[in-house]
C-alpha cells in the first residue's frame, strides 16, 4: 500500500514538474538575477506565478516565448514565487505589488520606465492568450511582433500611414494595393483588409481606428462560429497596426 502511494506521489510530482518546465524560451529569474537581466532589454514581459506552474495560462505564456524567439529586443521571463520554505522570490513579488491570490500575473517592464505595466492576471483568464499578450506588448512598446492575420510588409506600410499627411497616405495606399496583387496567395485576403482600413481612415479620419476596435470587441462578445471569431480576431490584430501607441 505504501509503495503504491509512493509511486502515485512520485508520478504526480513528475507530471507537475514536467508541465512547469514546459516553457521553452522562458528565462527563469530570481532576486539576484532580476535587475541584471531585465535592464539589458528594451522590454521584458514577466509572469509571476507559483513555483511549479501548469495549466492553460502557463502554456499560453510559453507560446509567447516560442513565437517571439527571434525578437532580440524582448525578454520573456518567469518568476516562480514560493510561499513555503525559504519563500524564494517572495520579496520580488512584494516589490512589484504582486499578490499570490492573483497568480499568474504578467507584468511588462519597459526600458526607461520606473514602474512595470500590469498586463494580465488570473482574473483575466478569458483574455490570457499568447496572441493577446503579444498584442498588448506591441501596443505598449512599439516592438514589432507578428500577430495572426498580419503581414509584415503591410504592417510596415501601416506604421508609415499613421504619421503621414493625406497626400503621403494616398501614395501608401497605392503601394498597399500593389502589394495586394503581388503577395503570396495566403496573404491576399489579409491585404484586402489593410487596404480597406486605409480607405476608411482616409474617408472617416483617424477616429475610425478606435470606433472599429469598439465594434469588433462588441462582436467578439456575442455568439460567433469559430471561423468568424478567428476572422474578427485577425482583423483586430491588423487594426492595431494602424493605432498609435497605447491608443487601443
């Protein structure tokens, strides 16, 4: 009986440990290494969590690390906080006003800013996706992170479009229309969305970006098929390319 119990406990610990370590690309930080490492990057997105995290939110955060592995300006890190034994990293959690009841908590540290930005926590479980985390990081830092539905060449044009005058915007729109016909087939449909948004902004002004964002958010709260929801999410990602920093 004791041997069976021991096997069960060992197996359970092994499963939890395996899940906890399944965060490829996530850099573990502690009280000693935190400031040394964070300061080297333009931005760092850090998840404060229990010492051995697992589950859907942990997997979504791990996906952020995997899909941004080539982004040199961004660090994706984790801080495991223990409330037992030596209470490792509890001082770090206290320093940044992170309460264990809110775990996991994702903070964004931006170079040159004294205080981190709280992005998400357990209470935002519905929004705790890798795409949404990247969307928030991109909005708050300006670091380019490719999002589902986005096309980098058109994202660059959208970036130019934001600060251009009306004449320049017409020229950028012309470039986008040209790209729409020359891009690989899988990018043709998203290209149409970029072109349509440029046309709408020229027609209705920059306020179209915020009003369209509000409209899409409203649709996403309703009952949609999986395909329709994915389409709306991708349109929302493209829309962000036209938004000024912190606008959405």
